[in-house]
C-alpha cells in the first residue's frame, strides 16, 4: 500500500517537473512526457511497471472524457456534426478494415479477426495530444472544433469495434449482421443512459440546497457513475460520459452558481493535468515490459511490422479525410452542408493530427492472456508492441511535424470568425443596454432618490460608453491590441505589487485582499487568452 502511494506521488512529482522542462524547451507536453518515460525506462535498474487496463478505463478515462465534453462547444459540435460523425465512426471503421486486411496479409498467422482487433485498438486518435500541439501554432478555430468533436465520439466507436473483434477471436465466430445491430444498440443505449444519469444530476443541482463544494463534488462523481451504470448494462460507457457531459455542460448556467463554475474550472484543470500527465508518462514506461514479451518474434521483425501498420494508419486517415472533402463538395450541390467548399488545406491538417494515446494503450493491455480453453492468446505480445510503436510514432513524429505541416499548408479558417475581444465588447454593450433599460423602466424612482442606485446607473452608463469606444478602437485599428494588452498586463502587475504591500497592513482583511487578487487573476487570464 505504501509502495503504491509512493509510486503515485513520485509520478505526479515527475510529471510536474517534466512539464516545466517541456514548457521551457517548447515541446508539447504529451510528446515530452512519453519521451521522458521512454528514456527513464531504459535506465538500468528501473523496475518494470505493469499498467492495469481496468485502472485506465475506470479511473482515468471517465474524468478525461467528461472534462473534454464539458468544455466542448455544443454549438460548434452541432454545426460540424456531419464531418465529426463521419470521422468518429466512418474513419474508425475504415481504419479497422485497412489494418485488418494489411496485417492478415503481411503477418504470418495473423487472422482477419485479429486484424480487426488490432484496428479497433489503434484507430482512435488522442485529442489531448492534438490540442496540446495545436496550442503552440496558429490554426483555424474550425479545425480545433472538428478535432475536439471527433475525439469525443471516436473512442466509443473504436472500443465497440474492439469489443466485437475480441469476442470473435475468443469464440471463433463472427456474424456481421448481428455485430452491426449490436454496434448501434450499444452506442445508442450508452447515449440514453448518459442523458438519464445527467438528468438525475441536473435535478440534484437544480432543486436541492447544494453548496459550492457539494456542486463541485457532484461534477466529479458524475462521469464515474455514468460510466459504471452504462457498463453494467453492457452499453458504451464512453458514449454515456460524453452525452451526459455535453448535457450538463449545456445547463451549467442553470445548475451552477458563479463560485461553483470558477472553482470547478480550477479543480478540473488540475485533475485533468495530473491524469493526462501520469498516463502519457506511463506509456513511455511500458516499453521494457512490452519488448520482453515479444516471444517468438525478433525485434527487427516486430519493428518492421509495427512501422508498416503505422504507415497504414497515417495514410488511411489522410486519404479518408481528403476524400471526405471532395465528397462534401459533391454532396453540397444537393443538400445543405456546413461548408460547401472545404478545400484541401484544412483537411490535410486534420488528417495529420491523428496522434494516438491513452485509449489505444488501455485497449491493447486489456487483451486477455489466454483463450477460453487456457490456450495463449494468439499474437498478444505483437499486438501490444505494434500498438506501442503506433502511439510513439504518431505522437512524436506527427506531433513534432504538425507545426511544419501547418506552416507549409497555411490553412484558412472555413468561417470568418469575429475576434474574441470584439465579440466580448459587443456582448458587453448588449448586456449593459438591457441592464440600463431594465433599471430605468423598473427602478426610475430609486435612481432619482437613492444615491447608491443613482451611482450604479452612472457607472453602467460610463462603462457602456467606454466599451463602445474600446470596440471602435478594435474595429478601426487592430494593430494597437497587442500594445494595449501589454500595457494592461503591466498595470495589473503594478496593482498586484501594491496589493501584496497592502496585505501586510493590519486594517485590510485577508478575505478582501484575496477577492481583489482573484479579480485581477481573471483580468490577466482574459488578456493571456484563457484555455477554455
């Protein structure tokens, strides 16, 4: 017990230190953590670490999916729903077919069922890796929305393919018609269960006297309950967490107060940072155990097979995405689509951002050691090795070259998005106008007689005028925005220094100081472009 706790604490400390080093070297965090884990695993005397796949599926996967669903824009998800669903389901199945055919032809003794099993394992890209890399480069908002939406659903599709392929290997039979029906049933049942559990949590948040701490605790419990209930009914736990998370996120303005939202955001950011960091470093640490289990295959044979399958995965995604772009242009002549002429620049970036990660590793590790009659599971060690190489190559090679691809392709956004600072100013103007009208219509007497209410009206009018001038400046001369942000950051630093000085003065309460500090933190976060 003590050793397990010490291992967890050591991993979290290592993740924190490595992330700081990776940020200093300007290397995307997932890539640097995997390479660091790989380097540590090669050090003589380092004990081998065996990861329990159930631990990843049950402990790591629900909160990671829930957090991704919570901060996904439902509006963007719905707008690009067709391409998201095509990538999440169509591309996963297409990749599984391609991997199944190539592996069964090239690898001696590798059956079609084993090929589908391998395809289900390595078909879903990891969104955390892609978005971490994309943060370092300038890429369209549309591409990010599509990649994030795809990542929410493709895990479910790949795990269902994996489940049926594994059943086929264990039983020796596979019925396509029954598998197709079961695929749809498992997926839709997972969605229904997720929405049902989400509805229960909605009722608890909405009509019971919860506090900020209780609300945050409930949001942390929700993904685990959604996942376990769905798995208990043999449905897709992934789809349950995604659908329930999207529903509750869309209702967060109703079920959570401002304190719960602000504190919950910080809590989730920390939890997801720790979980992602541990998972990616564990991927690197798994290498010795995987290599030692190759058995009858030589390292050179295993590497060649793995690199071939990796090439199939990369090429398949690129071909599928580019063909989807052409198909969209064709079908757009007959039906309404989000974008009739997507071109090739954006699809190439989306096609290259197919890095694999945690779900592939967990699926590979969950392959049983033996069949029903206690016979060794065929080619299990080779499947593990191929999965590891696919993760390593796509994560490191594609991750490091993605910025170069973006600079070469120079993708353009499919939509003319208004800059965020202009959107914020426009929204603020609308809200202030509505608030002033409401104040004048309902509290005209109080404005005239109550000095505090009168001052409120004056402040709102002043704020409205300043916001209008600010918006005019943004629209007329965008080059001044960078200088404006720098000056604002300098002013906040000066104010923070003064606030720290006031902290030592007896007449000011710490609670007041902390509130003002939080307000400045929000201002600074706004200037530095918040993550969500």
